[in-house]
């Protein structure tokens, strides 16, 4: 347990989800001086490749590469993420302890049921975290904004973040998961995410959304509420028609 407070908290259903969805943006925020944290809901124990122990070591290395201030695991059962009171309280507790302004989480429509259920669980828990009568022994805190990152299925983003300078570091963080992603030396069976073309698709997606915004690489995000800009020129002047 930690009393550390952070600016940005990124949730993933499994170790490596955050790195895939918003690793470049987290690294960019860390480089800009913001305190960042990752919370994995599960230990990834149902994955076809790798052990829980290996996943913890890989997650620790990836967090170091992305200069994440803090990482922890809530040990919710893999392939069994439920949006129930017990799990909501787990998420509320960590949100109130770390007190982030921004929360990154999986987009609610995806190929993997765990991503769908994780998104629902985190979305509801972040709202209820602002209600003082729930877990009254902990000071209420509601994040300012929920920011949904892309997993497998695509969506029309609200905005993208330029990660041209951070993309190579994002790849290094993904490569820390030697048991999960493309690794011809790994003895286990090949899976959807361990194929060469999956990693090529990671780069293709970043190039695709970068191209749409006039930069080399970008990560896409969705927010439910409108974004108010005080000075539109420095933002819009960075993009092209």
C-alpha cells in the first residue's frame, strides 16, 4: 500500500493492456513532469503463455521503462472480472488513495470480454468514488476526467496524442513482455498477440492515427464530455488539413 498521490492513473484488465493502449502517452506525461501510475486488475493468470511470476517481472520492467511512479495489482480473477460491489470497492479504494485527476481505462466495446467488464467496473467505481457515504472511512475523490484508450476494436477518437518522440520507448515497454508478444525464442504456443503481425499492427495503428493528425505516430482516445479550450490557436495550429 502507498500514500502516494498521482496526476494520472491508468487501469488495465491485464498486465500489458496499458502499455498497448496508452504507453506512449503515459511516458510523454512522465517526461513532462506528471506523476503517473498503473493499476492492473488481474494477474493475467489465464493467459496461454507465461506464468504469474513472469508477468509481474515483465510488468515491473515495463513500468520502469515508461518511468511510471507506481504500479500495483488488484488480483481480481482473470477471465472473471465482475462489476460487483466487492470489486467496485477495490477500485474506489485505489482511486481515493492515489487521487488522480485523469484516469485512463479500456474503451467499453472490445473483442476481449475482460476489457468490456473492466471498463464498466472502472467507470462506475470512479463515479461512486465521489460519493462520501460509500466507504466513508476514506476521503471521497472523483477524477476530473475518464479517458478511454483503444484496445482491439477501433473507434472515432475525440483526440489523439502525438507520441512520435515516445514511440520507440512504447515498443521497448511492450518488448519487456517477453512471454506475451512476438518472441521467436519463446517455447510456448503462438497466440493472437504473440504473432509478428500483431506487433506490426501496433506500429501500423500508431502510424495511421499519426497520419490523420499530421504527425508520425499517435495514440487515439475517447472522452464522453465536451472539451473546452481557452486558446484554440496553439492546439489547432499543430495540426494540418
